[in-house]
C-alpha cells in the first residue's frame, strides 16, 4: 500500500466556521483533493474562530498573528487589500501577518511533503523562504496589483522558486509571464459545486417580485465588482435587482439605488445561495478594472449561476470572457457600459429562444469545472 502524500494548503480567504458566508472555494477544492492526498489547511485566525478543528472532514489549523487576538481583523470578512482600504490602520497588521505565518510554517512544515499556497501575498511570498517544495495559485489582485519595489521583487522570487504556478485565467498568466518570463505557469480554474446548485432549489416568488423578472448579483461590494453600473442599468427595466454581498461600498450603493427596484440581502451562506441563485432569472457580473489595476480573476459566481440554471451577463474584463463566450454561453458587455448592461438584460427578458440556447450551451461546458475534474488536475501539479 502506497503512503499518501501529506499536503499543506495555505490561504487567507476561508470559512471562519460552519455555515460562514466567506468564500469556500479553497475548502471545496481541499475536500476534493482528499481523494488523492492527506490534506490539512492553514489559515489566519480571527475572533471567535477555533485554533484547530475538523471542518467538513478537513483538518483546519488557524494561526494567530497578533498578541491581542480580538484585533486580528486583517483578513475577514472579505480579503486583505479591501480590508486595508476600508480602514487604513489595518495596514499595520500586515508585517505581523507575514511573521505569524512564517513562524507557524517553521514549526509545522516538517510534517508535510508539499505545500499548495493560495495567493502570492502573503502565502506564496512567505513560503518562498522555506526549502519545502510548493506550488502557488494566483487568484487575481495578488498578481495584478502591488507590482512595484520590494513587493514586486518578492513576488518574482516566489514565482521563480515555485514548482508550478497556477492561475485562474489567461489574463493572469500573461501578467505572471511579464513578471517572470521563465515561470512554469498553467491556467487552471477553480471548481464549482455542480451537485449542490440547480433549479431543484428554486422557490417561486422568493423575493416577493410578483410577475417581475429578478436580476441577481452575488459578490463583494467593492470597486472591482462594478455594481454601481448594474444599479444604474436597471433604470427603465421592469425587473427587480437583488444584490447579495457586503463590503466597503455598501452604504454608497444603497444610497444610489432605488429601494423600490433594488433589494440588498447582505452576505449569505453557501447553502442559502443555492436557493437565491435558483429563484432568480438572470445573473449579472459587471466587474471592472479597479484604480489599482486589479481585475476579476475568474468569476466563480458565474459558474454557480450557470449551474443553477440562469443565463449570465458579464463585463469583458479579467477572466470573465473565459467563462462567457458572447451569445453562446452568455452575453458580454464592455466595462462600465451602463447602456450595454441594460440592453443585455432586456434582451434576455424578451428573447426566450436566446435564453434557452445560452443555458444549454453553458451547461454543456460545466463538467470541466466540477471539483472532481479540477482536483485531478491539481493532483498532477502536486505529484508531478
């Protein structure tokens, strides 16, 4: 009997506890990888989280990075860069996060065969200071932004020392090769829970919309998501807009929206989202290029919407065009194009033949994004 490799997965975005609203794609991929490896996940601690626990069958270790634990607020909810933008004093915690991760890795790395680091910052950079073999996955802003001075040098060092670099879109691959042309980089999407989402979860009139169509957005309420353009696009459309998520722009967006047409539901758990997706009619992802150069890395919510049986609209930004093939698996519009978003929504409301064709084409492509298929790919990267 062969001995299973012990994999340490490191990340900074992860569910804090059972039923949390934080993104769970690292947890879901880790669960799929248990088919091939002995998997442990290492993530930052936060107030009220457990230092060690078994979460959905996965061992999770959380490291502390500040002596006063109630101040460990850099990573959740949301992600590091938006958290700092929201409250700049949190930037003072960054060196503590790096040191905390380094110290924990120093203590536990001998127990593992290889590391899968999600995000170059801080996981990839810290990992590059150890001799342990690792692969690193770039998800978006960790590659597209902060490419100056010392941080850029550390990112290039991380890319050079990695056994393999995976990124979730071609746009990110191009940027990685600009940073270091010799990087062994492959495009590999995150997976989607194809078994959990679907029209079986639909509840009629779930949003008290009556006869109106429901347009849905799911994501962080931050600049890169471009939600304000979707809100403006709803003017003149006889439909309701449902916005799921939280973030630094929530108050501004609530003030911008017509409360008679727009519903803000706040952040929702994975299980709650299954019903929300399926009970809507159209999904829109209006992402843009942010002022710091960051763009949408992949757009996992598009896959979840498609798996739920929705036609999708997305902006021609970042990794979105790798999921949406215009007029084939969805509709693409230029970034910040309010009128383009409005026309696309109205087209899907009016043209049921177009909707059915888009849904059928999109569903046919979904199997390649199942966690089972994605885990097979990562098995090769980790074992190769």
